[in-house]
């Protein structure tokens, strides 16, 4: 019995563990990007042939083709008269009632889902007079830090501004008139 032929590239492996280690090695290898470097079309094609298409590209392509085919079949079924379908030998298909009912059900369902979503958001939003619109468990009071002499002033940590301070900044001039 002869041994299997050796792999032409080092990326073809028989173990998932080896595959992961090769991927780590590839990621850890230094990558130099030179924007002025022009790659030949043959090099770009060789790179694409070596790595293959991304799964998301394949799924997007198959999904778009499937959508187009399904739409064409739906439109042919919806608009072709029944005697024509019978003359083609197509006798088992849904009632033409569903050609209008299904899109209508879908549009009404989407509209109701949006309306319920907006309504639920209004229900869980506190009223404007509630203190929870100004303070919650994540509110932070500004901290004061006095550096020692000769030290630089550090960047202050993130904190909330007091509502009276904000009102004074925004409407302070109006109240002095």
C-alpha cells in the first residue's frame, strides 16, 4: 500500500489543531504594507486562488441569486393565467388568493411590529419629571484632585455634570436679564 501524496502547500493539513497553529503563525508573521507598491494582476489572482472567497461573499452571492429566482417564480405564478399553467403541465400550485394575502400579511406584520416596538419604548421610558432621567446607578459625581506642587494636572475622570450647572451654563445669561 502506498503512502498518500504529500501536500503541495503547507496550508493543507489533516488536523484542526495544525490548522489553528498555521493560522496563528500566519497572523504573527510581520506584515508590511507599502501603499506605493503595485501588485501585478497575476499576483492578485494567485493570492485569491490561494485563499479562496470569503464565506460571507459566498453566502451573499447565493442569497441574492436565490432571492432573484424566488421572485421570478413568484411573479410567474402570480401573473400567469391558470389555463397557461395547465397547458404547461403545472397543476399543483397554491391558490391565487395567496398571491395577495401573503404580501399583505407580511406588510401588516411589519407595521404592527414597528408600532409595538415604539409603544414598548414609550411604556418603559420614565416621564420627564422623574429623577431617573437625571440620575441612575451609573451616575458619577465629579471628583476633586489637587496635585502636589510641581506635578501636572491629570486628565479628570469621566463624570456627570450637575443639572444646575448645565442650566446655569445654558440659561445663565437669560436669568440675569
